[in-house]
C-alpha cells in the first residue's frame, strides 16, 4: 500500500535527494519518492510501522529539524521569518561594518568572530553535527570549510561577507521557492473549505469529508461545490474553469449533475450528494496532480544522480588545486588555498536540484488549470518527444453525438419495422450509436420482447424478437451472417437483418469537431504523423481522414484489432507514439501507448486509471495544448540547466586561474539557484 507523509521544515533540495535515495534502499520498501515542491514523501510498503520509523531516522539523520508527519495529521503552517533571527543578523551586520573600519588587532578579531558566529553560527553547528553522522559533502560543511579557510589565511572581511551573502541568498531562495509552491497550489485550489448540510430545519457547517451519500446540502452564490451531486431545487450557472479550462459558465437546473470544485455564480442550489469527498471529482484531480511528482522525468533522475557525484568531484579538484600547484613551485600555498576555497563554495548543486522539479511541477499545475491532468513529469518529457498521434474517431475527432438521418427499408420491410427491431435490441447497449437509434424511436420500449440478447464486441447486437432472429450492427456482422453488402456511403451505417435477410439500413450522422482540422494542421507543423483507428466502416473513416488531412487510417477494427494495429504503427516509427481516445473501450490501447490521452474522461474511473493524460472536456485542441505546455516546460528546464552549469563552470575555470573571488562563488551558488527558481516561475504566470 502507498502511504503519504508531510515533511515539515524541508528546505534543502539536495538533502531531499539524499533522503529519497536512502529510504529507497530500506528493506520492505517497494517504492519511495520525495516531492520537494510539496514537501511530501510517498512510500509503498506492506510494513508501514517499521518502515516509517526507519524513514524518520534517515530524515532526522540528514536534517534534524525536519519533522515527518502523516498526511492525515498534516497542518501546513505559513513559513514565517523569526524576528529573533532578523535581530541576530542585524547585530552581526553592524559588528561586521564596524570591524571594517578597525585596524588590525584584538578588537578587530573579536568583532570579526562575533559577527561570524551571529551570521553563520547555525551553518557551522549543522556542519559539525553532520560530520559526526558521516555526512561530509553537504552545503553546511562546504560553507564552513570555505569560510574557516578564509579566516586562516587572513581574509577576515571576505569570510564574513561570504557567509552573510550566502545567508541572504539562501533566505531569498527559500522565499522564492515558497512563493512558487503557493502559486502552484493556488492553481489547484479546488477544494471547498466547508459545506452547508441541511438537517431538518437547521443548516450545519461541516467539512466536505463529513458528508455522506444522499445528504442534502445548500450551495450559496460564490461558494464552491464541495462534492459531486444532483440538483433537486434551484437553478444557476457554474464557473467550471478550474476543472475544464472552459471560461463560459455552465447553466444548471433541477436534475443537473454537478461536479465538485466548480463555483456557484448565481442562485441558491439544493443538492443531493451522489459521491463522498473521497470519491469526488475534486479529490481525484488533486490526488492525480499531487501524486504526479512521484513519476519523475528522466531529467530529474539524471540531475539527482549528477548531484551525488558533482560535489565530491569539485571538492576533490579543490584539494588538488590547494596542494599540487604550490608543491610544484607555482606560487605560495595561500594563493592556491584561496582558489580552492572558491571551488568549495561553488560545489553545491542546489540550483539544479531545486529548480528542475519546480519547473516540472509548475508545468503540471498550469496544465491542470487548463483542464489537462498530466500524471507525472515523465509524461511531460514524453509529450515533447511524440513523433505520432493515433486518434480514435468517434467521440474524439467527431462529437460522438449521433443522430439518425435516414432509414432505408429493404426486402419488403417498412421504416417503422426496421426502426422498431433496431431500437428494441439497441436499448440493451450504451454505445452512442445505440442511444441515437433508441432516441429516434418515439414509442415505449418493452425490453421483455427481446430474448437471448447478445452483444458482439466490435460488431453489433443480436437477439430474438417475436421468435425472429434479429441482428443490428456493422458490415462485419452482416458478412458473418452471409449477407453481401455494397458500401458506397460516407456516413456511419447500421444494418438490420431479420432471419438472415437484410431488412434495412439506418444512416447515422456524426459531425467532425470544428477545431479538429486546426489541431491536425498544428501537429503536422511539428512533424508529428497522425493516424485513425476506428471500428467504423471504410467510407466513414475515409470521410473523416480526408476532411482533416490524416496521414493514415484503419477501419472496422475490433478492440483487439486496435491493439495489434497500434503495435504495428508503434514498431514502424522511431519515436514515441501517443493515443487519444474518449475512454470508452480504449483502456488497452491507452496503456500500451507511450502517452495515453483520455478525453472527456472526468467521470470515467477506468479511463482515468489507464490514461497518462486526462483531458477533462471534449475539446480536441487540448491535445495540442498539452504538447505546447510540455515543450515550454522543457524549454525552461533546459534554460535552468544551462544557466546553472555554465555559470558554475565559468567561475570554476576563473577560480583556477585566480580570476574569481569568493563573492562571485556565492553568486554562482545561491544567486544562480535564486535566478533558476525565478525562471521556473515563468511557467505558472
């Protein structure tokens, strides 16, 4: 089972990576992931009591001030700066400035040491604690060694100023990360704080989690819908932008099904609860987005591994720089030790370890605001590498809202007979075409008139009506019955056979989505190939493919045929392949694809489970928007990697030649981290 914990006080991304690595190595842990952005630890284990205790020991061993709290008990507090700490820093700064105007002597040394302890004492304390635990290569140790070294070679002002600017930069960095966290959470602020529960004549304020099935609640103007339900009284319009990205309010009235997370704009609504909070739409969305951080991108995993080797490597180079050149006679030790100290300051990889996951999570948050739920940063990367998109036709490229356009009776049957036979059988099916035929039949349907009903997957339905064998379905079903057909129609066609004789043809229309053509054109501009896989007939598949400019189309496919054909397409291409479907019978192909995209699947648990990306509406344009957001996110990630590495490498090279100082090294560390975090925030703006 999966268990979630909140890591209160977690502020070091590099430490989070170390914690994750050690927890993963624990016996009994099947999976572990730390989401630094949300300060959340996810552990999959069968022995939670034992594993959680060991995990807490690891966390305390690396960062003693971090508390591991069960997510159920989590009460996230505002991160406020302690006034006492500010006063301590101010006194340290005053002493530092005073020291600058003193001549060398005992007073200057006392002022220097006091200022250093006030400004960087906590860094030194944590460094020595970590040394006792065998943790040498952390930022506290590196800053302590660098500044102690500066003291020893007589660079008192520089030692203090470097520690001061490091602390200022670290504080600004923490503030920027915290602000980014809050901005992302604001994008996901879907949950209602409370619900108005009707109990007789009373109205009680309760938490959404306390509501039960069939409870009656009131939703007033301006309030969020706490759980999914049906309106039993009232009418209004709902703001569903946070769920679907749709800016136009949705009109609702008595009998309308409403989703949790939407906002009531006008009248008071009386609603009967149909889903508890744990099973509600808003809980599924929040869980899906928050758990996305556990599915890390290859870039994130690479940066985590890189960070483990980067710091020891730079420290090793610093030692070589401090010892070898002066031993070989290239100047005195003081000069080379100073250059080595610059190396130590630059050796922390925080800029990368913080900004990369923050960028990915920002992309996931932005997508969710647009009604696109991406299950992990790994799928953001996969969307960037898509070489082909395979579409289901009905309900994806077309609206899937069928209407009977024509009934053609044959072989002595009447229109009424053809429609009645079809409607009686199709009343047992929930397929969109079946629904349209039943809707066209205006009379009352008596299902008891149908005997031995069978649904033939991918073909149609069969049963006995008035002791006659009736089959309703596509051309494949008719061929199985030995009935020859001529297909010359550009419409979806339903055939009705009675006792092996073709009784008639029902033509059904389904309009192409107006934005579908633009989406296909945009994909082609990105050199992405497009395909259609459909169970419909050749003429109907050709009609849609021709109108939209689809590269290839395949028709009359049973569910298992779709899987086989998708495998053929996937194996024929060099790159990742996405599948886009409406979630109905598409689960096998969604799972098989590199990126499975389910459209309009907000209420379909199977589709949400199978898909990697869930689009909450029927808007096909969101497929291309998901790719755009992913590419923009990756662009920011690449910028941060180049920014951090290039500046660090530049400062290291300059330091080796004596052309950079410790102040510049501080900028290359916390300054670059701050810039990378600010750059990551561009995604969510």
